[in-house]
């Protein structure tokens, strides 16, 4: 599956659970996250990434950030106090999340900072909502 396919699946699943999900595609400014999600539990900007790598908590993962994405997240944090969530889908093992709170040199994120979003038992939408708003 591609990042686009993952995005469509996540958007559809969250909408079925009553969330307002707005995909963002703009050339107005570099770095704006992929999704704006609002539901009863809160509002959140979310950046989605699809990574083809084996998960190993002791290693770094190179995240394919586009120019300005980390900077936008930090500017948003400084202005509002709210973080931008990064959701990373590993090809074979599922969805992980983390909050973008600072710049990662060389776009490398420690896998140990990623939170596993369990969608198997409770459902993908419930897992994402629990992660984003709890």
C-alpha cells in the first residue's frame, strides 16, 4: 500500500467514527501536515508517513519529511502549545505515532520514541483516537 492508500483508509475509518477529517493539499506554504482531525475528544494536525523498514526499537528510522514539515510543526507548537502528531505506518507491522517536539537532524527519528497504535483488538479508528487525544 502507498501513503495515499493509507491516508484514504485512515480518513475513511475516522469519518465512520464521527470525526471530521480534512486532508490538506496545498502549495501555499511548505510543511503543512497531511490531515486536520477534529472529533469530540479534540483537534489535531497529523502528518502521515509510509516507511518500508523493519521495526527495531534500538535503531533510528529515516522519516521522509518534505522541506518545511518539521519547521511547521515546531512553529505550530510554539504558537499554540499543541504538538503535531506523526503517524508512521510500517509496511508489515502496523501504525506507530509520536509527537513532533523538536527537529530531528538528518530526518532520523529514534524508533524507541514511537508509540504502537493497537488497531487489531479495538479497531483502527479507536486506536488512532486514543493515541491522538489521550
